[in-house]
């Protein structure tokens, strides 16, 4: 059997473990509880603008902290607001 040579490389996993990950709060939840039924109002432009970037794209779940059900409701609301011409399809 051939032995592999080991090189002394810095371990990337070890370097990343020093970061503390803080769980983001879902912006859709009310008082820490999931609203039932899950609905995001397409007329709530302040919330929808927070969940889109400068180019007008829908921001990913990892960045916003949304749960999967919240993200589906958000994307549905953003698409409705775009169709109703309340927010633009493209950014500035």
C-alpha cells in the first residue's frame, strides 16, 4: 500500500469554528409565533423592500432568516406586488 504524504496545511474547518453563529429571527413571525394562516400582505411595502436587494431580487432565506413557509409567502407577496406595480421588477 502506498502511503500518502501529509502536508502541513492550515485546516479551514478549524479556522471557521471560531465564529459564533447567531440564529436570525424570522421577520414574518409575530411575537415569536408563526402566524396562522401564513400570509404576507403584498401592500406592506416596507417589509417587502427589506426582503429585496437593490437590484430588486428576492433575498435568500439564509440572509433574511426566514423559515421555508415564510419565504414562500414572502416570494408570493413580492410577485403580487410587482404585478400590481407597487414595487419594480428591477432595481434603480
